[in-house]
């Protein structure tokens, strides 16, 4: 089989002119062109700066990539002044970009025009993409001695298959995937063969070859490539050997057992590089550890052992930190400040004791003051389970009607399951809350259909047992561009207070089951450049009350659902919407979702590159109960916003409009029914926040 090896094109950067002595007319033309180039270069050499003008792409036959995708890889749009060297380099970048996506025969020409009036150089790229090559065959070599189980993992879920377009990024991802599988199954030295044999030229790591012109005359080989990967270091299986632990400047006498219990491997296990990474991740649970690295120390060939070294750097044990904070609670945005004291190795074992005082402000009638403790246990039974005990006392002005003095006690057990299972994490909550509610003014209680006089006080307790399962394979904590986030939760309230009511007949509490699910999907539509993202979100929740008697009280507003605000339907303010008589009291059935298009409009090296433009459509509502749900009562909001990326996540501002308001009077439900009343009736809301809406 005849193959022609493919290599990446390199930009020339030179103009070459040929003079033909037999054709004087051609010589004169070439001489004029050369003279024009020299004069232009001399013009720029004199220090005359000419700005870069319009950059235009003219596609012949086909257009596989948008102008924005091509501009994003270029330097010219990011520089104010035109530079011929940048033009030559951008031409090379465009050729390489097309080559890496399988357009091996692409032809790109440039044309520059100096605009005297604007003192700018306009640039036009003419692109003939020609055909995009596809994969005819993908071969793996050097895996003969690999176990059948490992081979099965390698050959399943392959990223490269026959018929796929050639893509250099995907080839590198496949190479890394296979090497990771090998190194996670004991093949410590597994790697791509980069040494070319003098005898056999095929012994190179990755070969991409076009079939010969003769073979390409046959339809099955035309515009096809063969991809071969050859691996070495797949003969021997290694195991973990001795583990040496080093703790720098161990002034707090941290025991090595604290480090050992977080290791995901032990001596004698088959070598697994991912277990080393998992161990480093486990160290991040311990606040006393600043940095924990697991490194290969030595290789013992006679026993096929890999000795490792664990290197630990410690943080300061005590910390007092003031901070500025923001959060969304009951669909309202709060801004505030806190002061936190931490002991990062409380009574040893890596436990963390935190003491926090915090003030949060939304408005004069809506604010929170709180004081709380938190005791974090990083290891409970095994290193996959952690526990957090959080007692807290808070004075909450929930809305214009109600003020709460709440004592909350939360015990949370968090269980890390595995990366390869659908549900990666689970956490179980046990709470016991004591609540003193006070009416700040006379208001109408929609639950009991009575007026509550100002100053009325009510005492109740609430206890919740809950379980939440979490699936998360998104690629970024603050600003994901791919992946799926999903939670499934169930809570039961009232079991413990019911037991206590046998001894205290006057105890007031609620009984209900709360079910919910949150789902968010992210799609990168910019060719893995994370510059254009479609995100969608769907959430549903239902509170089902049960039981009766003098002790049983309706669900308190603290535990209900709300509509409107920066994380909900953004055409409404926080707690301003819902199919409810009093939206500030909340409802017991929620259905809402969003669709967003997030786009970075500026080039990568621009100072404005962290800016995102967002278009969104929100839908949903809150009902008193699920039995009252109606399709024609689903509200719609639409709008746009701006994000700016920071190290703590995007700062955002959104302008949302009430596209469809089911609570408005007939003839004014849709935004366009009476455009003149949009601002008069305040059919819009401005939302601020830290982080994306979802």
C-alpha cells in the first residue's frame, strides 16, 4: 500500500519573483510589483503607522467555518496598527487551522488595499477549502502483550472512527486517552513511540498518511487518510512499592497517618497514575495542607515496583479573615460582609473549626444577621465520606411581613462515589431548626386565609432528613462550556418533632415531603474554543404536605419556592412573581427553566476578551400546590446581559422583560400587546449577580 506522509505546512513569509528573459512584458510586470512591495515596506519603515481596517473573508465553493472562528485565531484583529509580518503569520495560522481540520488542499490568497481617506489597510482573504479528508482506517500497534481487559477498554468508546473527518485535536485526545488507560493499569512506561527505526520507517508514534494518487483513483480511497499509532512500554505491569511521606516545616506536629489515610493506593496495588491524582485531590479536603504532591521516586526493575514520594506543604493553622460576600437566598440577591476565624487542625486529624459572623443586605426590610459555628470532619469511616456539623443563629427579615429568629443545626454527610458512575457524589442532611416568627406588620396569610395582626408571634420547630444525588461532568466550576449537571433530591420533614410532641403536647411543626431535580446542559458551539456556548436549565420541585392535627402547621415560607430574581425568571424581581395571592410568601410547586446563548465577541488577546454577551429566554412559575398547575400559566421572560470573567467567577448584569405574564389582565399579557406600557407598567427588571444564572 502506497502512502504519502502528511506534514503540517509552514508559512513562507517571503515573496519570490522569477524573471524570464524571453518575455520582457512579464519582466516589466514583475519589476513593477517588486518595486511596489519595496516602496510599501519603505513607507512603513519610515515610522508611518497605518491602522488595520476591515478584514473580509471570501469563500469559494464551500464555507465550513464562520468569520468569527477564523478571526479568533488571528493576530491582525488584535493589533491596532497594520503589520506585514502579522499578515504573513496569520496566513500561516489560517493554513494550519484548515490543515488541522482535514483540509489538506486548502488554497488561501490575500489582497490588501490602502484606504487613503481613513488611513487604514483593508485585508481580504480568499479561501478555497477544497475537500475535507476523512479517516479510512485507524490502526493501533504495540498492544500485543496488553491484557484482554485493558484492550477492551481501549477499543471501546474510541474517539476516532472510520468515516470521521480528520481532526488533529481529536487525534491528540485519543492518544492521551489510550496512554491514560495503559498507565492506570500498571503499564508505567506506556507512551507513544517517538524513535524512528532505520530498518522499519513505520515505527513512529503517530503517522497520518494520504493514499497514493494511483490508489485515490478508487472511490474507497479517494480523499481518505490512514492513521496509525504505535505504543511502547506495554510489555510489563508494575505495582506500587514503598511510599515515603515528607512534611515540610511540620511545626504543628501533623501525624503522617493523616496523609496516609487520604492515599487512594497502597503498597502492592497495580500501578495507577489516576490514583496518584485522586490522592492529591483528597489532600485538598484538608485545610491544613497547602499543597500535596504525589511523585514517582524510583523504579525497582527486579520486582517491577514504583516507589513514590508524598511531599506535603502546610498552611498556617490559625486564620482570621474578613470578607465581602454575595448570595441568592429565597430568590433575592444579598450583599454583605463577614468575619471568619478558622482552626485548620482542630484537635488534630485535619478537622476544621470555623466561627463566622455575617451580615447580608437586600433592602431595609430584607436583611440577615447571623453567627455560626462549623466543625468539618474530613475522614469518616473512609476517605470517601466527610461530615460537617453546623449550628447557626440568625435574625432574618425575610420580607416586608415577617421577621425570624432561627436556630439551625445541620449535620451533612458527603459521600464521593466515583468519577465513572452516573451519580458522582451524594450527601445526606439531618437538620433540626427552632423558629420564632414575628409579624412586622398586619398581612394576609394566604395559607389560612386570615389577617395576621402586627406583632403576632409563632414558635415552631422543623426537622428534615434529606438525600441528594449529584451527577456533574461539566468542565469548569464557574463557567462550564460542556457537560451535564444533574441533582435528584428528596426530603422528609416532621418525623423528629412528631416524636418529641409525645412529650411536649404544644409543639408546633410541619409535616411534608419535598422532591426536586435540577438539570443543566452546556454545549460548546465554537469548535471547542469555549467562545460560544449554548446552556439550558430545567428545575422542578414539589412540597407535599401530609398529616393533620392541632400541632401540624403549614409549611413555613423559609422552606418554600419563589419566582423571580437573577437566578429565576429575570423579567421579575426577587419574590415578585408566581400564581399566588402573596408572592412574598412563596409556593409549594415550582417548574422553571432557561435557555441561554453566551458569546465572547472580542478576540482572545483583547483586553475585552473576558467580556461575554448573553441572550436568554426563561420560563416557568410557582404555584400554591402542584394540583393547581396549568400550562397557560407558565410565564416567559426574555432579555440580554453582560458577563465579565474574574478569578471568583463571572460578574453579571441582566436586563429581563416580561415576555408573557399570565397574571396580567387580558390584552396585556404579551410584551408586544401594548408596547407603550412596557416601562410604565415596569415590565422589566435589572438583575445583578456573581456567577452565571446556572
